[in-house]
C-alpha cells in the first residue's frame, strides 16, 4: 500500500482546487408593459415619487425602469410581495436570462 504525502510550504494556505463549475446567474427582470401603472392604481399612488418609494427605487431611475431597464431578482421579489404574492413575479415581470438583451 502506497501512502502519498504532500509537502506544504510554510505559510501556504489550504485552498481547495477550483472545480470546473458552470456559473449560473439569477435572471434579471424587466417590468411588463402596464405593470407599473397597475401597481400605482392598486396602491392608490398618484405621483411617480410615491411609486418609486413604494417599489424601492430612486425617482430618477423610474423613467429608465419604465423604458425597460433591467431590475434585480431581489427588486422583483420585493414588488411581488408588495402586491400580495411573492410567488407571482411573472405577473409583473418578464425574466431576462440573456443579459445581452
């Protein structure tokens, strides 16, 4: 029976070797057309500043979001929970898996 031993340099860190792992990213999301207006009506919000505060973004970012800017999975989950069903993300958002889109 052969016993293999490895010599370690003094001060060397015990780092695991990197495995060949395919990195997966959580999808980003885009608000569906009309979703922000629906949220405003259902929450009785009358201004863009109220809407931005309710969904947790800056008011100056709201126009970009309305125009189709991508948002994080965290924001999508927060908005869905705000609307009463955190499992219904697809009702307000379109998932974007290809980040080049």
